[in-house]
């Protein structure tokens, strides 16, 4: 006789709560998450916790060590470059296939306004969240939910090191985003694609340089 599976919605809720905890900076690279700790915090049994942790490991946010617990996934500079390379390809496809309507343009400009406000007040975490929301809005306009999910997953992985080493003062995102919106509004997809690729490439180089410098400092 097979055991009754834990309701999927309970596992999904655990997954979402743990993911939020990670992305909000609830743990650092040296801390570990155990099934016992999470079960006590969330008030549920360990079974849905175990399934949630496995899903987060599959998505690249955690690494699980048997009988020890789960730790934040650590990325090398090469792995970061690979993530950005994949992101560039997916973002380019989104730019070229998105159905740009006046409502989509209005939404993108709303994200720009919020980013401008966060930049002025030097609020890095809300800035990064709004930056991701801007890119997500373009992906959503494609109507391809597989693409949306893939980009969201990439953003979550990139967040693990962006939240610590991202330099808001040197970001070119506001200028790039505004140019992208202007191009999309006049249906210049080729130029919007070019700006998007350049924007992602610049972000990649800046972050990889910091990661390389940190690695050399530790060594």
C-alpha cells in the first residue's frame, strides 16, 4: 500500500515561504537550514519541507548535504557568466516576440518610475526587485509562461550574489531600460534587442569582475 502524499498546496506553500526567506536575505553562505528548524518555524511536518528543499535545490538556490542540511548555493564567476549568457538569449527572444500594447508600455514606464525613486533613495533591494519586475513584464507580454518561469528562475539564482555585490551607483539600468521602452513603443525590435543584449553584457562583466576580485582577495 502506497503512502498518502502530502497535499501539493502545502508543499508549494512551504516552497514559497522558504524561497522568500532566502531571497529576503534571511540566511548567509555559512548558515544551514534543517528540516527540523523549518518544520518548527512553519508549523508543518518535515515531509513537505523536504520536497520544498529539493525543489529549491533543483532551481539552483540551495545545495543539500545529506544528514547535515541545506546551504545557499555558491556560484563561481564562470557559472555566473553562464547564467548571464542564458539570460541574454532568453531576454532577446522575449524582446522579439513580446506583444507590445499601450498597456504594456504604460506598465514598463511605471516600473521605471519606481526604479528612479529607489535609485534616488539608494534602496538597493527594492531597486533590484523592480529591475527584475521590468524584465518580467516584457517576458509576460510574450504569453509564453515557460519563458517567464525560466527567466524568473534565472533572476532568483542571480539574486544570490547580486544582493551582496551589486553596486547601485554604477548601474546603467535606468538609461538602458528607458531606451528599451522607447524602442518597443515605436516597434524598433532590432534596436531594443541590441540595447538589451548590451545591458545584460555590461551587468555580467561588472559582477564577474567583483566576484573575481573577491576570490583573489580570499586566496
